[in-house]
C-alpha cells in the first residue's frame, strides 16, 4: 500500500517557469493594447470618413482618452496604451490635412 502512495514518479512535464509565464502575460497584454488602440482608431477614422468628426476633432478625442488611460491605469501598460492611441490620433490628424 505504501508503494502505491509513495512510490509514484513525479509528473512527466517540466515545472513551468514563473518568469516565462510573466513574459507571456506581458506579451498578451501588449497585444491587447494594440488591438484596442487599433480598434479605437478605426472607430474614429470611420467617424471622420462619415463626416461626423473632422480628423483634428477625432485626434483630440483620442488624446483625451489617452490622458484618461495614463491617469486611470496605474501601470506601465496604461502609458503604453496612451502613447499608442495618441500616435494613432496624430496620424489620423496628419492624414486629414
């Protein structure tokens, strides 16, 4: 009986490295930031193309959202998202000229 309980071999897979998991999570978060920034910029670009907003107005709104991200998201990811969204807003404004 004791051989049944105590004679087992350890699990066959390697132990996961917590640092690798952290890197994967950080990469996934950066991807989500890119997706959300691209989605937001696409929405504003659509509003510009429909004549609802000018390119400069859309860029202003994107800057406001970026500022809120910097304030409300207390991690480096908030700043990353803000910078990306702000750069998309600048590109949209430049394209409208």
